[in-house]
C-alpha cells in the first residue's frame, strides 16, 4: 500500500498521486488496490444508479431549498461529483445550493484527471470547470466554488480517518465509495461508521421536529453489500436495505439514518461543545432570508457576496462608502507568510485562504486589477533567511505553490538584481483591494447604502439595525465587519483586536528600477501600475494619526534597501537628497489594520460572554471538566474582522465559512481551523489559561 506523508501534526504536505494502469477500454485501475475506479460496463450509469437513485436523488433536490450537503469517501476521477452536478443542474430547485465534500488520500494528477475526463464526453464542460480549479496535491481542505451554478466542492485531501474527524456536517446524503472492503480493509474500519453517525445526527437536539421529515433524513448509498459495511451502518443508527446492484452486480446497500435506532447523543456532547450552538431558522430556505452586513471593506464585501450568491437578500452599509478604510489601498500583495511546524493551524488556514483568494481574484477582477505576477519573499536578513530555510526543511510543497529561489534566480524573476534569494509564490501577485470590493458588490442581491449605524438590537426573531438618520432596518442576520470600530457596535464583547496604523508611500515609476514581481522584505512593493509603485506599509501601534507623516515615508524609503543594490542606492539617495526624494515620492495613504493577538482573523457568531462564562465555568478550575452545553450565542449576530494586513488573502475564505455557518451548510474548512477563527476563542483561552474570574471578565468585556 503506498504511504502518504503523515499529516499528524496537521502540517500541510505533498501527497502521492495514485499508481494507475489504463486498460485498453480507457478505464483506470489502481495498481496498489488492484481495483478499478468504476464499473467497466458503464461507470456513469452505474454511478447514477448507485449513488443518485439510491439516495433519492434527484427527486429530493426538486423540493429542497437551501444547502444540500453530500459527503463522499474517495473522490477518484471526480465522476460521482460531476454526474451529481449534471443532475443537480437539470433537476434542482432554483433555491437549492449543492455543497459536495469529498475525501481523497491519493489525488489524481491533472494529467490523470484529464485522461479520465476523456471517457465521459457528456461531462466535458463540467470536467473543464473542475480542471480549472483542481488543487495542488497538498494535504488538507481545498475549497472550489462555482456560484453561478450554485455548486461548491470541498475537496479534503487526506486519509478518511484523518479527514472525517475534521468534518462538521450536516450530511444529507452519503456517497460511500472507496475500493472494495476486501481490497481496502484499512478504510472500512469502525471509526468510519462512528463518524458517519456523528455527521448524520446533525439535527439532533437543535432542530425542530418537522426537520426530521423523510426528505431531510440523512441517506446513504454504497456499491458494496459486504457484511462489515452492513453491520457498521446498522450500528451507526442506519436502517439498511440490500438492493439489487447495477448491471451484473448482485447487491448493494441503500440506507437512511434512523434516529430512534441506538443511543442518541446531541452534538454538543462532543469534547468541544463550544463549537455547537442553536441555529436560528429551522427549514433553511436561504432565499427567504435577509442579512445586513455592516462595513464595506474586504471582510464586509466578501461576506455580502458569499451570502448573496447563496440567495440571501443583503443590505450592505458603510458610513464612508465602499472600500474607504484600510481596504481602499490601490495595490496590495496577495501573499502569505507561513510558519514552520509549531503553528500548523495558522499554516492550514492561510494556505487554504490563499488558494481560495486566488480563485476569487481571477473570477471577479480584470487583468488591470489583479496581476498574478508572483510574490517573492526575500530572505533579506540572516534571521529571515534561516526562518525560510527552517520552513523548507520541515514541509514540502509543489513548486507551483512555493518555490525556493537562489539570489540569481530571484533576480531573474524580478528582472532586477536582488539582495538575496527567497521564497517565490508563482501564482500570487497584487490586486487592487478597492477594485476588488467594488467588483464584489456587483450582485443583484446586494443593495449598498452609505449609512451610519448607531445600534443593533434584537427585536423578536429579527435584528434591528438603527441608523443615525433615524431609520431602522430589519434582517434575520447581521454581520458586523467594521474592523476596529466593531467593539463600539457590540458592547460587552471579548474581541481583543488592536488597531495598527500603516502608511504607504507612492513612488514614481519614472525614477525607479524595473520590477516584475511583488517583493516582500520588511515592507512590500508591487510592480508599477499607472506609473506608480506602492511601497509599505509602516507598522505603528497606539497611533491614530490620520495625516501622512514624513518620518513614515522615510521609514518606507529606508526599507527599500532590503530589495537589492539598485534599490539600496535609490533608498540612500532619497533619504539624503531632498531633490531625489521629492521626485521619487509622489504621495501616500494612511490606513488602520485591525489585528488580533494570534494573527488569525475572527469570523463566526457573537457569543453572550457572561452566559458563555457561566456555561463553561468548571473549565476555569479544570480544563478537562467540559460541561455538555452548546455555546450561548446571539442567534443571527456574526462578526468578520481582524484580518490585519492580510485581508486580500484571508477575507474570501472567512466569507465562505460565514456563509456556510449562516445558511446551515457543511463547512469548507476543518474543525481545527474553524475553532481557530471563532470569536469565542479569546474568552475560552482566558478562562482556561489565565483562569479569569467572572468579575475580571466583566472588566475585560466592558473595556476595563
Ligand atoms: N468516487 C470516485 C470517482 O467518482 O471516480 C471513485 C472512487 S475509487 C473507487 C476509490 C477512491 O478512494 C480512490 O480514489 C482512492 O484513492 C480513494 N481511497 C482509498 N482509500 C482511501 C482512504 N483510506 N482515504 C481516502 N481515500 C481513499
């Protein structure tokens, strides 16, 4: 059996492609399992029969409104996913959204996938769409989305036994694929069935009785009728039927989750009950729901877009207009700084966020607003060079994701002599955050208005947003995405964000050396656009000066020296000679980043701090005493903030996560990543690590 690199630390690593034999009839066979990927007779028809028909599809889609979530074991050639998509396209209710999650330990290479695609001409256009977004073979969660088709794929590249514990559910239908139990016994083990049960039990304890109608019950289909699978599913609370298999195959299994079978445990009895909370609406018809998003920067605009695409009517409000705050910079590098092993969750989040962001950029921006010219992180100091070296020794990524470059290679890449080598992100580049925000709000379900919010109050089952001009607006959900102003809109909350002032300097391209790629040293600089280079930004805590400062321009000009000899000469001249400086420096901009202590953004429901404290109080004394209580949240009130200087990279994935939370869909990120970005994490850490008392908490949340 081939061994995939271990992911036990959660560190993202490179996975192996399968070893395949292509039969004369074009069918792929996995040599390590000695098993074909699908029936040699008619794989497409078999897929339809086994997985669609036996899950009651497409009929269930005809009525279904809101997200319909399928989880598959074994993505393989993507045939099951694409045949489901094809049927969804033809049959689903216009208010239904398909979220397909598939787990794969040995992802096919692009070439292998292309070869498999050639077998199914009727799926050609869907294979094209998949191939355009097909991820690098790095372990972890990959989010692919086709909002115009109302289809989303979360591809989890990992062993099923590592992936399943990281899934949240709900799952409305299971496609239990994977090679036959006799050929792949490692996969068909008890933990598989335990997690199938956990993820099928999604409504338990939280949903109204009427959600457990037949259409909403979780169903499951699998090609095998092996005893071990039948018994495993029965033990997991399923009613299992043996039904005729496809073609010459005698039998297969069709099943549905039956909540009265076996002992039931509500989801919040898990080890991490604070990850569960009461949902606001029962039947999730997203199209009849409304949302107000406050703040039209990157966080707000991406959230508004993700919700609008899922059918919600969204009112977007901002006191200053679209992208007038820190998100209004003319150019920003789309890049990430990855840490070595000790911060695996940080890496998991940023790597997934980065890849998601690249897709959003190419989908929404023109070539004038998004330039994937690459980003070069220079090893500009000994410390940075050794950090990069350390990082490369611990992880392995495909070159197209991150490639180490020597000083010579870096110079060739940048078209200009560099001071050092570094890490090159080939697919990255720069984008205009302001243009991105403006493009995001171009959607018929988004209605923007310039308005100042004075208060947010709960009125019966809706939220009421009161405006300074005396008007009030109502919605089912409110998302507060107002960066550093969020605390004043949500009094009594434990969101320890800090404002950090950043000043950019604009340089005249007439007076600078050539540059082909985005450079990062102590500052970043993008290639010229409209005859101007953007350099920066400074980093000042506790500083609310709105005006440009000469001293900060000098700091930026000083950092130019990190990039290479020509830049160093320019830096020295500009700092010494006012004439050079005046010609070179043609403006700047001040913005205020909203940062968090753990460098991860905050996206999720707003918790009721005091009740949260009371619910989990035993954990202050002993972190292992976890009361089985769901998290007390302000139902329907959400935040998205704390993106620091990385909003271009982090905002799209956070928006997808929030949209999934709000619409009750399964999530595009792992449980670990979701927990790492939840607003409640600071409160929980203070309780468990700092052992805060209830009184101390009152001081903290009231800003004391
Ligand atoms: N559903 C696929 C399709 O539509 O092409 C065919 C699936 S093929 C029969 C089985 C898949 O399960 C293979 O791609 C294989 O690599 C994957 N697989 C096998 N064992 C696995 C494991 N332990 N974890 C995750 N994936 C696994």
